[in-house]
């Protein structure tokens, strides 16, 4: 439970942090809240030679709205997401999801950037980002790029992030006013990772579902966008038959492995239950 030796850096600006990453290359890792990386270092599943701590980088913090988007700095904590009036008014699924992550102590330190950049299929925020159509802004010393969350995850702990890049912010297209949303998570006990979870964002018009996105947590190597399942409800009144079909398609898309959360069939079953609950709650909330 003692990490391998490492050198610790605490840069005062993003430029300084990027310079350190460039200098140390693959031996370096950034640390944000440390609540995923430090446990992995203690178990020697991660052994960075250089830790670049982002705590002092105020430019990576904060939540602001633009005409067509909400921008969230990578170092914004889960606690801050829960307490943001701006998010509560415009994109409430983020606060709802944050409240289901771990416990208050973890949420005071854990950041949005760390949660989405980590690459653990058990993290809750990536599926929500897929459902919202979020984009990640990545910066390195000489350039900057934006990548859709839907293109970011390649496998467990494998994502489109170079060793010398920092995730600086997350851009969420402004959800339509009156949209329906829900994040439903089944866990063994309070504070645990999901056995399976589902994020739903949809819009209703005149009793018909005119758009929907469904994404799943912890039932594959990556967060899963269940496009077929969403197609089953678009154009319907979100009646029982449509929801049954979406559940069937989501279960077909899920590819969980057996682990401490349960056997494969159980986890696949739970994924469907979460999709059903999330669709029903999102429908109730849609105006
Ligand atoms: C007891 C416990 C229970 C937990 N339960 C849950 C849970 O139910 N659901 C859940 O989603 N999470 C859970 N977590 C994880 C927690 O939410 C973490 O805080 C989060 O996943 C990582 O955020 P962090 O800021 O701590 O990142 P860190 O641990 O500092 O970093 C995680 C990884 O992301 C990289 N990284 C961090 N920030 C950036 C950045 N800006 N740019 C590039 N790379 C970056 C790091 O290099 C590292 O590889 C739990 C943690 C604990 C200790």
C-alpha cells in the first residue's frame, strides 16, 4: 500500500504544467483530486515517476454558460457540480449524477476532469457526457484540440489522451429547456461503483419523444452509447411497448463481465432495469 517513489511538481500555470509533461514524457502523470490515481499508485497499478499536481490552476476551475453551451473547467469538483445553480437550472443531470458518486469526502476532492479522463468504465460521468453530446478540450504545449466524448473512450483505461495533454474543460451543448433527464444507478451499497447505471436525456413535444440519448455505465470496457435503444423510443409516446423494446436493445448492447458486482446475466439484467427507470423518470420530468 505504499506507492513507488516519484517526484512531485506543483505548477502555477497551465503552461508550466504542459512544459513539465513535455519534459518528462510517458513517465509523468497529472494528478487532480487524486481519488482514483493515488489508490492505483498505492496498489502499484500506476507507477508514475513524476506527478504534476493541477490543484493550483485556477484557470481550470469554474462553470459558466455561453449562448449555446455550458463550459465546465476540468478541476471543478463533484461537490461544486452539485451546488451549481447554473447547472441545476440548465443541465440538472450533472448534479444528480455527482450526488451518486462515492461520498461527500470523495466529492470534495474528485474533479469532473479526473472522472472523465480516468478511463475506468465504473466512473459515472463519462456515460452522462455521452448522453449530453459533450466535447472535451485538450491542450498540449503547442496545440489545442476538441474531441467528442463519444470518440474519447477506446477501452478500459485506454482513451484518446496523449501523455503530454491536459484536459482543460468540458463543453456541453445547452440542453433544450424542458428536456427530460435521469441518471439511474444500481450499487451494492451507498458510495459504491455501479453494478450498472443508465443516463437518459430526451425531449418530448405534443406527447411524442422527438429526441433521446441513452448511455450506460460499467457494463462494458467503455461507457456505452446505446443508440439502438434510443432509436426504439424516438417517435413514440414513450409507452410501455417502446420502453420494453429500448430495454431489450440496451441489454443486447451491454457486454459486462462477471465480477464482485455479480455474474454477467445479472449485470445485463440490471442494465435494462436502469434504462427502464431512467426513461420513465425522464418522461415524467420532460415538459
Ligand atoms: C471510496 C471511493 C469511491 C468512489 N466511488 C466512485 C463512484 O461511485 N463513481 C465514480 O464515478 N467515481 C468514484 N470514485 C472515483 C472518484 O470519483 C474520483 O475522484 C474520480 O474518478 C477521479 O477524479 P480525481 O479528480 O480524483 O482524479 P485523479 O485521481 O487525480 O486522476 C484520475 C486520472 O485522470 C487523469 N487526469 C485527472 N485530471 C486530468 C486532466 N485535467 N487532464 C488529463 N488527465 C487528467 C490522471 O492522470 C489519472 O490518470 C470513488 C473514489 C473513491 C476513493
